[in-house]
């Protein structure tokens, strides 16, 4: 038999406080997931804009670094 059907039939009933807490938890998780998705899309948009801006900027030649001599004591 399907496990979801078994769980639906034999699930204990939540009391009033548990039901309210469960509803609040679901709502908070939905809000947090929506904010995370919104933040991720903004991050991707800003990353794409930064990469496009960096691609248009001319690349300056690297300066040659002076060789340093380490002295052993």
C-alpha cells in the first residue's frame, strides 16, 4: 500500500496549539524561501552585469615583479 495513504489515515490529529504552530512554521518557511529566491535572482543579475562590465574594460598589462633574494641566517 502507498505510504502516503497510510500516513494520512493513521496520522495523529494535531491539537489547536500544534496546528497554529504548524501553520506559522509553513508560512515563515514560504516567506524565507521567497526571499532566498529573490536574493539569488538579484545576485545572478548583478554577477552578470559585473562580468559584462569587466569584459568591456581594457586589461592593463601586469607589472613585472622584482625578484627578491632571501637571505639565510
